[in-house]
């Protein structure tokens, strides 16, 4: 049976991701063991928290190179929320902080002159399909456009390459990238594990890529 590793780098929501995986039959475990990462059939990089602190944790645990090597292997890789943002080259959080650099682009903070706009975005919002995207070739297969997913974030990703973006979402007038697909990397700004049955379907679809 295929084995999935949920990367433990002290960045929250690990057990909600694990429970979602187990609920739909994905054989998953939480670990920061480098050998287990490299031996896995798939990796999930979850996370809630600060970009800089999380990159520091990955470095202290000596997980940066194993993650990059795993992605280079071509095996399925899933990033969730902060796990999406860490894939990018850099973040504007607290100045400029370098990310994993696996996806070209940057992480930016929601900005609004309107003091009534609540940041972070917390709650349900819809995902739309950009004209260039074909969801049937991704873990969003058979998810209806304008489906509601659950979001908790103050920052959003801005891919340099438009075709990497496979869904977009609008919050308080700002349209932004809410999921990406680049080769064997699939990653979402929303939390599938908190998005009820549709979110579980996203995990299930992703698991079909496991060998």
C-alpha cells in the first residue's frame, strides 16, 4: 500500500490533515524523519503560521534538501495553505524571506485601505477556473466551479508563470491564486481538510496519483 508522509516542521494543522487522509483510506503518518520522507510515495506539506519561522524550522530540521530531492523524483507532492506559500521563491512577510524556490513567484500580503476589510481572510470562499486551466487533469477533477472551500490566510501567492495557477479566488475585490499545479506539485491556499466532503474529494483525487 502506498505510503504518504505529512511533514512535521512544527507548523500546525498536522492532525486535521492526518485525520482527513485516514478517513478516505490514505496510509499516512506524521514525521520529520528524512529517510521516511525520501522513502514515501507521496508527501503532504501542511502548515499554519509565519513564513519565516517555518522556513527556519525546515532548515533546523535539515528538511529543505530532502523536500527538494523528493520533488525532483517526480513523486506526488501536495502543499496546503502555508505549505503552498513555502514552495515559492520569497515572501514579503517581515521584509523579504527566501522560500524553497520550487515554484517561481512571490508571496504577498493582502492590502486594503478600507479598515473594515478583515485580514486574515477566515471562512468559506469560492474557487474559479482560469480560462487556461483544465481541472480534469488535476486533483480538482469533478469539482464544480464556484465550489466553496475553507480559507485562513493573510498572504497569497503570485506565480510568475500564469499556467501554474489552476484556480483563483476573490476576497474583498482582490483576485488571487488559490491553487497551483506544476509538474508533480499540487498545492492549495484553501484547507481541503476543513472543506467538508469536497475537500476530502480533493485529497482522494490527489491520492490517485500515488504509485
